[in-house]
């Protein structure tokens, strides 16, 4: 006879995901588009650097070498300091992950991102209260403190992750 999970006192975790449609103001739209552009710039910069290094040495770069060069890139371009730093680090992580998948023959070679592509996105994480969930969704960088229309209930038990 097999023992069930409750016999050992373990709990079953349930992951829930909610998607919200936001209705940003003109100022918030501008901030979002600025974030898209900065993440695209960082991705394309390190993709070009990675391709050049691979063409000359036969070896690519690692995530750590790219991540350590990110502060010097922010020093060269002051407008990179105005956006979410975690999103820029995620763009560097996406470059490294795309090359890892390419060398494992899971994907094709990574390509440069274009602003004309209809799908634009960036990735951020919840740190230092930059994203909060309560009666409202609060995204501090975008000055977003509104609740979308017809939201699902926000009774969240456990840890909120992005």
C-alpha cells in the first residue's frame, strides 16, 4: 500500500497566475516605451559584443563578464540610469541564455531586437518593494497605483513573485 502525502505531513503547493490589462496614462506609456528601448539597446549591445568576441577568439562571453560591463555602459549613456536596473540585468541574462540554448542546439542563433517588431517586452523582479500587491497593484518606477478594471480577487496567501 502506498502512503499518501498527508501521512508524511507535507503540503501541496498551488501556483496561481493572474494577468492584468493595464490602462496607462500618456506619461506612463512614455516610461514603458523608454524601458523597452533601453532593454533592447542593452540586449543588442551585448549581442554584438558577444558575436565580435566569438568571431575573433572562437569563444563567447559569459553572463558575469557582460554583467560587470553593464555599469560602464550606464556610465557612457546617462539615459540608461533612468530605467529599472533589474530589467537591464534581465536583458543581459536573456543574451546569455539565448547563447546557451544555441550551443545546446535547442534554438537558432540569437538575433538583434528591432523596435518595429509588434511584441515588445521587458522582465523585472520584485525587490525592495518595487512591485506591491494589495488592494492595488503598485509599480513604483511607472508611478502606477491603479487597479485594473474587473480584477480577480487579490487575496494572496504566500509569496508574490514576478
